[in-house]
């Protein structure tokens, strides 16, 4: 199965307010292995970038001034993701922006649903870890995925990190269907090793008189040297 882990960076939060994509990052997984193939591009949005967004990803208008527009890389992007399952954290955000960009071009590409299925790892994480934080950083910590290089958000870097998190989250699963888990649990219970009820008792040697005397002397020594006395002696007295 071919999967594409995808992330975007944008000028702001809402494409309906004219905000645009300024970076797309994708990494390829095939049969649960990273292939090394990736797609990454910076885009000129032809508009200002919100200061709050710059604080997150560090991309400025000056840096993006000589970069291509979305319509110039549209077909290359579609060719890369076509037929794959997209793996995205908080998919409605990225899909909303990508569908908006596709809608602005003069091509026949209307939306990503024409080309791809989508798996939202945020929804999957919430089902797997209800009531817990499921941001990408929180999942990295939970699954021990190294994200120390992530001082700023970057679409390709975040896609690479999400790929590691996704593979860790789904490790050992042949399918994402949570309905399979009880069946696997039943299979595991059938493989539990049961001990023979007629097995001979394991001998447990007791302390001899000399060892008991040494033990008592040690406890009394601790009792004298400790401000609060020897807890073990107090427990023995109560018993």
C-alpha cells in the first residue's frame, strides 16, 4: 500500500479569508517502510503573511518572493500523491487549503478527493488515547520519536516526524480497524502457557538459627543508630 504523509505551512488560518499555502512537504511510505521519496516546495502566496504564522514557521515574504506559485507546481504535486492514501495530522486544515488552491487554478483538478483517500492521525490518536493530549509534539513524547530538531515548524520536517509517529502508533497492526483488537487479544489468551497443576512444589529453604541471629543483631544496630528507630522491628512488634 502506498501512503503519503503530508503537511503544509500557510500565511494564516483560514483560506476563505484569502490565506494561502507557502510550503508543502510530503514523504512516501510503501508497505509500512519509508522509501526516501519526497516532495517539497516553497510557494509565493502573493500576499502578506500573518506575524503569528511567521512565529510558527519562520517563513517570510522576502524568502518566498522568488518561489513559484501553486499553479506552477500543481501537476507535479498531483502526480506525486495520485492514488495514495494521505496521512495528515488535523486533515481538515491542510485539505481545506489544498482544495482552495486547486479551486483557484484553471485546471480540471477540483479537490484532492479525486485522487486520494485521507487518514487523519489526530482523529486516530484521539480514539487510541481518549482524554489525552494528541498534538504532534505530545505524540512524539508518547512514542519516543525524536523531534529535538523541531525548533520551528516546517512542512517537510513535520511530515517526516509524523511518518515516524504514524508507524509507531500502528506498529503491529495489519489494519487500522480498531474492531480487530479484541480478536488479537483472544488469540493472545490462547497462547498463554499454563503450568501443570500436578507439578512438584518448589522447595523454599528457610534461614537457620545462626542467620536469624545475625539478622536480629543487624536490626538492633539499625534501631540504635536511626533517629526514628528500625521500622522492621516496629512492624514485627505489631505482628
